[in-house]
């Protein structure tokens, strides 16, 4: 049995049917429904780990500031004192040229870190995914004391 050339070309150019496309879409949807819930908690944990790492990096820069100047930046001067030399009291006398950080990072959720200097005891805080003080579970604050 011989198939004519014209009939062969017609069959080979035929595309996917709507039902075939719908079956593929349903299969992809089922795969996504199975995979996404397993990835979600890992993303949240990775963000918390990133925040802890950034806080340690900020603490290292604060320690270098203290070693050069004999004190930490005040709460009012904030973390910006690690990028540009403060002009308000206490003014550092041996500020490192170029600063201690290129820029003050935001936490993994796009919020600024909070800095306190209470009589030489420093604390750096990320308020977590909710961006509000306090919280429990995944919304718990991440601090330099953790």
C-alpha cells in the first residue's frame, strides 16, 4: 500500500488538537500543585537565613567602626553611619575612608533593618515578612541576638 505524497504532507502538517493541548495543560497544573507547596517553606527558610547572614555582616561592619573610633554609631546616626561619616555627635575621628559598607542593605522582604545602640549594647533587627514588630512563627522578628 502506497501513500501519495500529497496525503503524507497533509497528515504531517496537522497540528495538535485542542484536547491534546488541554491534557498537557492539566498535567502541568497537577505537577505544579504537587511541587509548589513543597518549595514554599524552603523559600521562607532561605529568606530567614539570608536575613541572619546580612545581620551578621552589618554587625561585622559595626565592630570595625567601633574598633576604629572607640564607639558604635548612635541610634540617631543609625546604620547610615556605616556608609557615610556622621556629622552629628558623636563624630568619629578615625572614620574609614569609603565607609564600612557600600550601602545599607534591605532585608529579604524589602524593609529596612532597625538599629539600636543602648549604652554600647547594639541590636540589629529585621521585622520579618510582615514588616511589623513582634510576630510569631514565620512572621517572627530576626535579631542580632538570635
